[in-house]
């Protein structure tokens, strides 16, 4: 009477944590570089962040094979868009495309937990957060992955704006400066690394602003 | 003599062993406005003449970016050209998706040629009425190919297609030996000179031509109007061979040209369907 279960799964969880914070004129997207499987570390130096467009980056934790396939798919779609429209995709457009792409595989999902960060067409920072099947929302900050339960409440404490039910309505965008946001991200990961075994090794931070895109790295605990 | 009897569909041979429909398709290419290409060891330049129907309308797009490392210039039925460009873009994207590297130019032109050949052997199809100059870079260097409606393709150091292309070819035949080692600037200069040859005295300005470049470390891109006009002025090729100094405005050179050129040879060579 008990249902027979598969002795093989198409999925694996490679762990890791992703964070993104939107500012008035910048966006920060960060992820650790540890890739694991079970209690093993596969590599300490794997990037989970993909640059989908000039002003748009996506960090994804979960099953990295699915993540890579998803990144390639979006990169190819972006090329087609550029040929047809003669310009780069805006971040909100990419956000919708990602959602549709994820839902397309509603019945065999991409095991990918994504945060999309970038600048919108006004140059303001925007962050979009997703579940595995494409449900998404624009927010001022977000985290996904194995350390997200440790990081998210901390970000809420530091960044949360008053409820949208209150009037006057407030922006979803954080009043932090770029360097303050970067420091906050470093603090988040240093803390998450302490208690989450799947997070650590190195932190990769991508900063998008009007000048362009730049990367910063920080060492994390390797245990 | 027998042309009319054996030219109804593409799947009929003539007694002399010719497919007239395919030859008619190549005729369509000859009627289109000119497109030229030249290559050096490190760069490929494509250029085309863009004549608008009237002052009110926009110019026909004849040069397309296919990928960062490949571009194409077309002559003939530009709608067919647009469709084939879309196919080429799609092939490049699929190849980079699968192999995470750029599609070699030689492979792309073979696929394009095979696609053209299919249309020469199906009774319900017609050949593509467009000639394509495919310029690109890959691991084996810079390449320029010409793809024909017949399904044939050839590699060239330099080539020209479309109306009055023979004038450009004559110019390039004189100079092609210098192309391999030419610098990027000289290659573009030669392209503009060759293009001017097809204009038969009409003034060359950036508003009637398009120039595109691809090279080592330089993704395929179309040069903007200001850059092209600056190059034209710099190389003193705006009007006749008058050795006007660089600072003189092009008006001086071209004064007599617009009035005469517009009614005269300008309209004769270009077929209606090219617009």
C-alpha cells in the first residue's frame, strides 16, 4: 500500500547563499563561492553570479547544473532580444523573462533559487526575488539559498521599510550608500558562514552602477 | 531561344542543362543596389549603398550583425536577406549555446548554402533572391564569403555585388594585393573608394552608404554616420578627384553633383523590389 519511491533523483543541492540589495543609484548582488554536495565540498571557487545584461546580474543557489542551464538559456534569449530591438534588455524585462522561463518548466522545475539585481531604465537599483517555479516580486533587498534563513531576518532588521499599508507610501529602495551596502553584505556573509555549513570559502560581490559593473571579493571561513 | 519554355518552375531543366529560375534569381541580385566586402589578415569591412525611395522614407537596411564575430551585407530582395540573417543569427546562438564558442564562419556559410540549395530542388519553393557577403573572424583568421541564390559559395579577398558592382570590382582588382597587410583605416578607405566607384559620379556621403567593420579584438558593428562622414572627408573622396583640403566643407566638391546625378544614372540600375 505504501508508494514506491525513486532510488534516483535528478536533482542535487549544491548549497550556497545569495544576497542582493538595491540602492538609489546602485545595486549589489553577492554570493558565496562554495559548491558542495551532501557533506562534501566540490569546489571552493565557483561563481554563482551570471551577468545577463550590461546592467543586470543574477545570483542563483540550488542545483548548479540547472542554474548553468538557466543562465545559458537567458543569455541566448538576450542575444535574440538585442538583434530584434537593437538595445539591451531592461532589468524588469529580464525579470519577467526569468519568471516565464521558470514557469515553463513548472512540472520539472529548474532547481534554482534566484535573485536578480540591476538598474532599471531610470538608473535606480532594483532587486527581484524568485522561487523555483517563477513566482517573483520586486523588492529592495533579498536573500536565497542555504544561508537565507540566517541572513533575511538580519536584513529585515537593518533595511526594512515600513509596511506599504501605511501612508504615505514609501519606496522599496534602500537609503544606504553603496559602500554601506557592500559592508552590510560582507557582514551578512561573515555571520552566515559561522552557522551554515554550506556557506563559506569566498564571497563574490558584483556592484552595478552608472559607471558600469565591478567585482569585489572577500575571504570567508573555510570550515 | 528556349528560355521561355523551360523557365516556369525551378525543377525544370533546360535542354542545355540550365535551371533558368535559379539564373533569374541571380539576376535579382545584380539588380539590387551595390554591396562590397574586403578583408585583410585581421579585419573585414562591409559597405553598401543605401538609397531611399524618396526623401520622406527611411533607408533600406542592407548590413546585419549576425554575431559579435560575423556580419552580412546583402543585395537583391532585401526581405529574403532579412529572413536569412535571422536564420544565421539563430544558428550562431544555437552553436554558442551548445559549444560555448563562436561558430566558425566557414561552417555558417555551408549551412546557408545548403539552405539555398534546397530551394533549387523543390517544386513548391523559389530560390532566395538575395546575394550575401558574409564577413567574419574565427580561429583561422578573417574571412569573406559570397553566398549565391544557386547554393554556391566562394571565399574572396574582396568582392562586390549588385548594380554597377563591376566598377567596384575593377578598382579592387587593381588594389587587392595590398589588402592582406592593410591597416584597418586603409581597408575602410579602400572600401569607401570602391563604393564610390559604383555611384558613377554621384557624391559619396554618409547618408547614402553604410559601413561596417569586424576585426581581431573588435566586435562587428556598423559605423555611425558621423564617423563615416569624417572618414569620407578625410580621404577626400566626397566628390570628384578634386584635391580639396580636408577642412573644406563637402559642399564645394559636390555642388554640381546633386542636380545632375539625381535624374541620371542614379535611378537606372536599381530594381523596384530592392527598396
